[in-house]
C-alpha cells in the first residue's frame, strides 16, 4: 500500500495549511462574537478552487477525488471551524447528492453557485422524534399539480440563514419506513417555509443551528432529487459525509496535538520545560498514536472510494474512531495545558467543545458501531423489536 502523496497533493496541503494559519485570528473573533459564516469566507475558499473541488467539472467543480478533499479539510479544521464547515458542506455535504443523483436541471441550477462560492446547501434530516431512527421521520411532501406541499419540521440544521437552499428528507408516500422517503431541495425564499430560533449550543458557534419549519410550503416538483424509495441512495451519499465529518475530528485532534507540542516546550515548571517530564511525554505520545491511527483510517476510506462512495464499513470505522479520538486528544490537551487549557485565551477549550458536536452529527458512535457489526455479520439488526 502506497502511503506517499503526489506533488500536487502536497501542494494542496500547503495552500490549505497556510490559509488556516492566516485566518486564525479572524476565526477567534468570529468565535468570540458568535458570528456566523459569511459570504466573504465562501469567496475566500472559492478563490483557491476549494469550494466544490469534488464536484463534476462539467458544472464548475474541480473533479478531485475524496482524498484530496480530506487533505484540505484536515488542515482547515486544525484552526478554523468556520472555513472547515463551509468546505465540508461544499464537498462532502448534500450537494454531492445533487451531483450523483440530481437531474441535469438541478445540477445546472445548484452546483455552479456552490463552486463559485455564491451559496451553500445545508441538509435537513433530524426531526423532534426522528434522529438516529431517521426512517421514522414525519415531514411530508404531497404532490399537487406542479408543486410539492411540505409540512413538518427539521431540527439541528446547520448554517440556517447562511445557506440559500436545503436538502430535505421527506415522506412522499404513506409506505412505512425507508420505502416512502425521498429528498427535495427547498430554497430559503419558498412560501410557507421559515426558520426557528437560533439554538444555544455548547460549540460550533460559527455554524448557527435552527429548525426548518414547513407550513404548506410550495416547492416546485422539479426540485425533487430522489423519489420515494431513494433512501438507500441518499445513504450512499451519507457515507461520503461521514468521511468529511471524521476528517474534521481529525483536524481538531491534530490542532490540539500541535498546540500541545508547542506549549510543552514553552511552559516551564520546576526550572525546566514541561516536555522534559515523562508524564507529559507519555501524553504527547498517546495523542500522536491516536491522531495517526485516525488519519490512516480516513485516508484509506477516502482513497478506496476515489470520486465515488466509500464503503459503509470503512466510512463508519473511520468516523467512529476519529470522533472518539478527537474527544480523548482534546481532553488530554486540556490537562496538559492545565488552567490555561480551560481559558478562552487559548485554543484548546474551543477544540474540546467542538469535538463533542461532530461525534453527534452524521450518526453517533453507537449507531456507527451497529452499522459496523451489521456489515461484519452480513445481517441487519432491527432496533424496533
């Protein structure tokens, strides 16, 4: 197995790393003031051809594989949650579903603006009573003439208000479970569509989360992406999103490790830098082993998938391990920093808070383990009986 990177891939890493380093102070300001992602951030990424780098070149994308996107996202997530969030949405998010399954009309309408840094597309999946049990969702779309009429509510949707469009999972028929579920794109100016209040979250302060509320929302029938029964296809795209999610956790862990290495050489106690104490050396070694293991799992899932879908097994293993790695590594980093790790003047407390959120998004570690076991044993486990 070749672990080497090409000259082009190495250059991509260098550009992304420099962008994150240059933007670090601005990122701190956004975090402290609770400001959301702005149009200027989308344009900044677009100037470097980072928005839509995994999307079809026919519609303005760069046509790169998943690995190149992982390389960029890892670097951005080290220091810049807002840039990482935008990059994730434009390369691993619901726009990939349009690229894979959308009509020519939908591809032409939505992909170029994403690639140009003009728009974001967020995903609406979770509902008040349907999170991990996604096939219990109740949001309905009823076809009447040339429009689908949507009624229902989506919860914990990121970048609401900043995004111009939303990929919404809806029930299209009365069939139970996955058979009646499809997806449709809803633009933010749609009649009968509104946002809930901004949620007060532990982290992800630059990615505001709100409910999506549909009260007889009129959506053109041409905005349907996947018809009833398309749930399995939507989940194939979700395997891509799991890799992106895990990569942000990888970046968080790498950022905590880098900060800890630097701090351990600057902080003096008992007349010498704390890196000379064996306890600190063990902490740094443990952090490094976990980060490196997560990186290998994610690179494997991304490399094996090329420009397509990662396997559910590889994406679930990579996401689950990376999510839990980030929580453990940031916790160790906070201990290493001591009181300064708990201070908002240092980066560790932000990384620790954000690490918890990514483990919940796109499927909890517990749900990943169920999927892993299902793939290993070649059978499904019915959670309802």
